[in-house]
C-alpha cells in the first residue's frame, strides 16, 4: 500500500474486472477519503474541500468561514453550521463556536435535555410543574403523581 497522498490506480489494463464488468472495492488510508475511484487526502480540522483530488493533483482545501466548523480531518465540501444556543430552545451559551469546534450550550434553569449529540445538549424542554403533594414520576416526563401517604410535598426540584 502506498503512503497517503501518493496516487494509485485501482485498475490496470490487465485487470479482469475491466473486461468482465465486476466491481472493485477500494479501501483508502485513514488519512484519505474516497471520491469516485480516487483516494484523496483529507482536509485538516477547521477547513473543507475546495477541489477534490484527481490522478494529477491533490485535494485543495479552504478554511471554514465564521459561524461554521469541522472538528476532524474530512472530505466535506461544506463546513458544518455552528449550533445556535437560543433561550427559546431552553439553552444558553457555555462556549462559543470556533472553526474547529461546535458551540457548547448549557441548559437554562428549569429545562431538561431532549436531544443531545455526545455530551452536548442541542435541544431542551421546560420541566413540568406539579401541584402541591405531587411529584414528577420520571425526570423529563409530563406526568405528575401524588406522594404516597405519610409524605408531604409542596414543591418540586428537577
């Protein structure tokens, strides 16, 4: 196997697949991505593909624009838009987006996470409010249940 970035040609003129129409499975080096029948070098985090490689040239990359990012080596034609932490979605900013990392949001008080990617909450919902003597039977559920007899509850902390 040649080193990453060195051009290889998966089919030679003597290749039986060329004559019989079978399909070759091409595996690229981890530092490369497959486009067509070429293994191209990935762009570094914080950048995206401007032009894919071909048999004559290597991949050319462009930096991500403000408000977008890529967090790992990639073969993407567009950087990923940064997450927007809005109060309307129950979130606030913890750490701003950079060209190599997405925004990190945190929950507003009284909200719980309903959609996350890894450890990052992307969407939240307000907790239920229960009446005196009730509690939320399962965190994040909109189901209030009465306390068992002998206990008293007039408020809830989620």
